[in-house]
């Protein structure tokens, strides 16, 4: 699943938990799945942030090179 699909899956899990229709066993299982998805999303987001930082730094280095020339 991509980031958007994981985010939508997490939202569906949250919606299911908020209905009050789940048994305690289902609630715990849903919660565990939600935590796993949340961790995956957080890791992916951190990766995105690192990539953006790296690209920004590269752009600044290139811009600086052009200004120095």
C-alpha cells in the first residue's frame, strides 16, 4: 500500500472503533492494526522529510555555486 492507502485504511479502522459495534476482541485487534499502520505512516513521513531536506540542501548548494561563478 502507498501512503494514501495506508492513511485511508487507518481512518477506516478509527471509524470502525468509533461505532461502538466491535467486541472487545475486535477492538483490540483493530487497535493493534491501527498502531502498526500509524508506525508505518510515521516512518514513511520521516523518510519524505529527509528526502525534502536533502533536496533543499542540494538546491542551495547548486544555487550557491551559480552565484559564486
